[in-house]
C-alpha cells in the first residue's frame, strides 16, 4: 500500500512539473515572440530624422521629438510628485498610525483605486484638473492624473517592503538612543529600498505606457517646447502619438517604431532602477 501511494505521489509530482514547464514555455514564448515581432517591425523604421525632428505637414515629414520629450516631462513630473506621497503614506501607515481600522480602510481604498480602469481616471482628471482647477488640456493635468493612478502602487509596494524590516532592527536603533524619525531614516527606509525601487519601476512603466488617461487630459499636440513651458501646454506622449499614427493616420511603420522605442525605454528604466537599487544596497552594507 505504501509503494502504491509513493508511486502515485511521484506521478502527481511529475505531472505538476510538466504542467509548470509548459506554462513557463508558453509565457516565455508569447513574451519573446511579441517583443521580437515589435522590434523586427519597428527598429528598421527608427532613424535619426525621426528622433530629432518635429512633424511638418508642409514638408510632409514625420518626427517624434516633441512626443519623446513630452513623455520624459510627464514621467519626471509624475515620479517627483508620487514618490514622496506614496512612500510618506506608507511610512505613516506602517510606523506612526495607531488605529488599525484606519489603516485597513486606507489599504482597502488603495486596492480599490488600483483596479479602476485608466479611462475613468482620464475622465475624472479632465473634469477636475482641466476644468475645475482651470489647468485646461496640458501635460501638467496629465501628470497629476497619472499621480493619482500610480499612488496606490507606490504606497502598497513601499508598505509591504517596510513590513519586511525586522523589528529587532528598530528596537536596536531605539536602544542606541535614536529617535523615531532617525530610526526610520537610517534603518527602516534603507532596509526597504528594494520594494521602493520596485514600486518606482512599476509606476514608471505604467506612466510610459499610459494612453487612455492622457487622451482626456494631455491632448494631441506635437509642439516642441521646453519643460516649464511645455507643462502648461497640450502635448502628446509616445503612446498617444502611437495611437494617432496607427488609428487616425494609418502610419503603421511609424507606430511600430514608436512601440519599439517604448520597449527600449522601459528596458533602460528597469536596468537603471536595478543598478541604482544594487548600489544603494551595497552602500548600506558597507
């Protein structure tokens, strides 16, 4: 009887391993095939003229420099606002809040907000930022809308990372005479840097890839502007430009080129964040 049970157990384990291997192959195959197809269609269409010029209807030329700069403007502005808010909220909920009921309500609200479709954020952003606050259709209104969208992600990832810091490290800091804020700044935050970097990467990827919310709040303009001037003007990011060229103008070569650029930007941001996280972790250990 024991031998039959052991045999069935081995067959069961082998079947699970085969199913997991098939799942890994399917996921990896789909990801690599999609990435390879986009890069295959897009990389040959990426030229210096495309990257360094603005679109001109008089000369019948297409350039995505304004869209590329607008994407960088929106990314930097959104991260500069959402990172302090998200990390600060996580620190308060994990280190200062005494009411677990309040913490539970805020966590539930954050989880509910993270599941709302982005087009609803765009509609609310258009009504509140563009019309009620008078920002009109601008990159600033789009950035603020993306801040609201990504705040739950930053907050929850940072909060879960803060929970992984052992309590004995906190107690050791208090035993050495450190105050509450000094303990958080020198012990808790450095110990949770991996989760904060992960939340930053997830938010950056969502900001770069967002289009629905920006269609309502940032607009479609391909105007080349500086940072402060451009934030108060309408402007299209790379994802919005991809939609316009593919859906409205039928320029699928340009659309694939923009898609390839978006993939490369996302990869570079991930590598930069990983490198920064390792350097900060190495500096902390030294």
